[in-house]
C-alpha cells in the first residue's frame, strides 16, 4: 500500500522535504514502517507543486521508476521551491498497469489529488458502478485504469454538482457514496486522500470495513516552521498526531487545522 506526503506553509525546497528527513518519502519507498500490504513502493512516484508567487496550475513530475532510481529528481529538487507540495510513492495493486497514466498526483486545472488505499477487486466490482455516477466532463478526463483516479473523478463530479457546498462536505459525501457502493457489493474500500487547490489541503483517513491506512499530521515543527505536513508515516521524530479513523482533515491558508468525523 502506497505512501503519501503533503505540505502547506512557508516556501520550502523539494530537496529539504523529500530527501533531508531521516524517514523521508525516499526512505519510505524502500523501507516503510507501517504498510499493511506490500513490502516496498517501487512502482513509480510523483510530485506536484504550485508556483510560490503566481496563481497558475500546478506542475507535476512523475516516473514509473522507483523514486530512488530517478537520476533527475535529486538535482531538480534543489531548484524547486513551493508553499504547497504533494508527493507519492506507489505500490501498484496486482493487475494494474505500470505506466504514466497511473502515476499520481492526478491533476485537473488547479487541483491536485493523491490517494493511498484501494477498492477490492475494483475492475470486477465497483468499476462500472462508479463510472456510471460521473459527470461527462470527468468521465472523459480519466486516462488510466486505477481506482485512485476514479475516486478523484468521482470527487470532481460531486464538486461540480454541488458548487454551493464546501469541499470538505463534498469529500465526506463522496466517501459515503463509496462506502455505500462497497457495502452493496460486499467489498472493502479505503481512501486516504489529499486534495489541494494550492491554498488549502483537504485530506481523509477512511475505510469502509477495516482499519484505514496510517496517516499523521504535524504543525509548526522547528524543522518546518509555519507549516503543516500530512504524511502516511512520520518523517522524523517530532510531535506527530495520528489522524482519527474515518475523519476529514482540512488545513487553511493560515495553517489552521480542522478535523471532522465522517
């Protein structure tokens, strides 16, 4: 099961966030501590970030190589600085293609999205049902075959159909829809996700019928002041807090944190 990382706060270099911590995302790719399935995250990776001064669409850098084998990322990460970063290392579900279309973060206009979790036997269970709930725009936007991208499309469809509601409320409704589908088809589904527009982070720790994957948050650590980090596993020793099971965590531009039950 994959590992994810999200950052919001004072501008920081990708190198400082991805490589410097003692249990960095790089280390988690080959030596994770809290994965409930799988051993390593060697099936690709991705990093997405927003420009620190311009309100433009985010940039994503992805590869199907293990993150430790990418020769460009170390030098690239020294020159990129951002206030909002999402990153991900992949442990592919059996049967899922190892290609760029299935690499996260997924991106639509100003939005970035990462997902750690799975829908059990997705192609045989919820694939058709989930696609039937999508609006045409986001049905056509799907390029890959993963359950993750379909959950993103479902969330975007719900945002489009409920413009008067907050993203937190729409994410909660989306996860409840997923829970109902999983219950009806008697399958397990888990969805630790992070969604961002570059100004906020909205995350969930969720599973339909089992304990969800690990997820933590940390605010204003001396190493990363004026910031919030959300991660599958603590990056270093510090005052990390485990996100409650079946909850939504929202982080505002001023790094205030709100947690609500699903």
